[in-house]
C-alpha cells in the first residue's frame, strides 16, 4: 500500500503542488482534524505548513517521528505567531526551521535549519517574509526524502529563545504604518527610539 501524507495547509500551496508532481499520495486540509479522521484515513506522514490549529497528543501519537512543521524562524527564537515581525522588533536571529511536532508550540526537535541574513535597506516585512518562505520550501524539497527514510539527524532545541501569541502584535501595531510593506529598517529604528524614551 502506498504511503499517504496529510498536508495541513492551504490547497494552493506550491509545496502541495510539488508533492503531487512527485507522485506523492497526499491529502490537504486547513480544517481542524480529529482522531477519528486520522485513524480512518491511515496516514503515514503529517506535514504542517501554515496550519492554524493546535494538534493534540492523541493525534501526534499516530505519527511517531513522522509529523513535522515548517516554521519561518530560527528556533528556538520566535516560536508561535508572526515570527518574521518579532525577529526584527527584538533583533533576534532570522531563519527557517523544519522540526518534529510535539505537544508544545514550535518546541519539537529540529531536523533542518538555515540562518538567513537581510542586509538591504530596502527590505520590508513582505519581502523578507517571501524570502523566508522560499528558503523553507527549498529546504523541504531537498530533505523530504531523507525525512521519509528516517535518515535525518534530529537535535534538541537549545536555549529558551522566545515565543509570541497573535495578540502580542496589537501593542506594536502602530509600527505597521504601511502594513507588511513597512521597511524593516524603520522597525529597528522605531524600537531604538521607544527604548530610549523610557
């Protein structure tokens, strides 16, 4: 029987298209999944990429070493929501991580990471976000078969890092004068001014 992958993310994702083009038996959903659904469909692998729901331990127990998440931060920095935004606000390392899913929020063991450096003054939140997306998709494509075969070496996340919830952004919404087109250099300058005014 062919292995079946559950892709938790939008059905217009280029990664989903890539999996299908590579003859993977894959099913996609953005809906909240249930244990009954998992057992009925008999999935082998789980890939979470932009999924908005927490996945229970009962569900993850059906995917031992076979459930991963794609996160656009250099974990353990900026776990949770809006990682790209927080990496500039808090001046933390930037990058992408593919990690095993566990009960925590972006706390699972790391499979693959790549640090990303942004040096252009013209970069915006939107342009850096797009570069992070391209980087993590490239990592996924390069290492997908290694993950399936179980040949990738996992490592524990080192250090506490940082974590943010979606509501945390509200306090800093005044910085987003141009939305996601706000220059990241402006974010850094505004935060320095704010800290200096205390």
